[in-house]
C-alpha cells in the first residue's frame, strides 16, 4: 500500500507543470521589446504575433490552425502556365531550403518573364539574364528534359536575384564585371549545396564560375 502511494505521488509530481514568471529583456534585431515572458517547465514562451511580425512574417488563424508565412511578395511571373509552375516550384523549394536566396529574389526581382520572346542575340547562350529588376528565363532551359530540375532552376534564379540586387541597390561594392559575375555564381553554388542538387548541376555552375576567372 505504501509503495503504491509513493508511486502515485511520484507520478503526480512528474505530471505537474511548473509555471513561473521571468522578466528577461527581449531584443529583436537589437531593438528591445516590451514583452512578458512566461516559463513553463523551463521553456520560455513569448507572444507569437509580436515575434513573427517583427521578423517580417505574418501569423494567420485559419479556423483552428495557425499559419506562419514570410510576408514576402513573389515577383510576378509572366508566361505559359507550365513555365510559371516550374518557376513557382523552384521558389517553393528556395523558401524552405534557402530562405536567404528566396528573400533576395522577392526583394529585388519584381518580374520573371518566361515567355517565348526571342532572347537578345548576345544573351542567347544564357539560361537567364537580368535587366534592372526583371529576370528573363530562357525557355530552352525549361524545355530541356535533362537540365530542367527545380534545384538547378532555383540556383539560376538566385544567380539572377543577385544581379537584380546589384542593379537596384548597389548591393555590391565590386566594380568590375568579372567580380560581379563571380558573386552571383557563388550564391548560385551555395544554393545548389543547400538544395542538395545533383553533381552535374554543381559542375555546371563551377564551370560558369571558372569561366569568370580565366
Ligand atoms: Zn550572371
């Protein structure tokens, strides 16, 4: 009987949560926020909306569920549905696996063209090119059965996102064309690694990077 009682007390004490009030200062990106922190069993709880919105995302209640999504506007994508779907698929991938690349594109690219307009002659070998804040993706790539995988397309979009940022806000202090190109390739390469892309695509980008050096 005694053993049973001790066991019961032990199990009761193990299931009881300890709630305490703590008062640490909370800083979001260096700005102090007036927030009440609650601690339950050693875990700290803070108001979700304040934190999320301060970090540029939004919180939505949909019926009984909470959705947290980055409050970023994707570029408008112009072209046939099959092409725009491919672009969106690559952007979906980036939003999960390479948020920095995704934010770069959403912030600096306002339009992605995937129409069948002829590519200017000097750009025809390129997978994509950027003019100001508009990226045009060569539909030859999207029609290429071997090369058109979302991971590779995502890296190309990141490369062009870097160019759009360079164009718009002098994102780079680099002045010569080679270094500007190198910077975009490095971001593209990083994207391939984060997306666990196949070796051929890494080789392809490394080749592009190599051609900017020699
Ligand atoms: Zn480039």
